[in-house]
C-alpha cells in the first residue's frame, strides 16, 4: 500500500488541499503501515510521503503523538534501537485494525480517489522530472554568472506560464 517512488523536494512537501483523511483516521494509517513491519517514526513519515507522492507529508507533530497514543492504547510497542524508537504493532493493534475492516475499505477508497490513480504514473514521472530540475538548480545556480542566471529565470518563467495555462 505504501511502496511508491520517493519525491523529496520541499515545494512538493505541502499538503494537497489538506489531508487525504480526517484527523482521527491517522491512527489507522499508521497501524496499517506497521502491520507489515516494525518501523521508526521517521521511516513512517517518509513512507507516507512516498505513498502520497509528496502531496501530503505528515509532520513529526502528527506522527509522534499518534504513535504515543497508540502505545498508550496498547496497539503498538516501542523499543530502543541504535538510539531511536522502533515501533511494532501488537496483537491488540492487529485485532483493532481487523475490527475496522469496513473503515479500512472506506479509507482505501478515499486515499485512492485523493491520489488521482488514473494519472499516478504520469504524476510520478512529472515529480521525478521536477526533482531532477530542483537538484540541478540547487547545485548549479550558486555558481552561475549573471547571464546564465538571467537565462534560467526566463526558462523557468516560460515554464511557469505554460504550466499555468488552462
């Protein structure tokens, strides 16, 4: 459910018109992820970012309190590994997730609709191209001379105008 290409440019780390689910639903998303393998909080954030093609990126302020709540509920446990907390779903957490099958199906539908599945391959490829451009600019713009920077601005401005046409 969460294996997709990774896009990490900051401009695409903003939510796409909010979240693909409601606030109370987040615990199910995390439990669903943890049912496949134990993970660190940061690893969960990156996996969800990938899953949502960077259109939704959970913050540490949403991940860690939810993990703590799930631990207090007995749905996950944590252990210290290499100085980081590793979270594992418990038997109770699996049972809780299984009891929510109808909810899980509704969530899958919501997320699928939110992610625009008809264009998901094109979205991934477009995001990859943007990431390549961002990487190129990040590493080359500081050393470019005034003429090169002027050219880059014109190209980017033209691209913006073309993309924003309806």
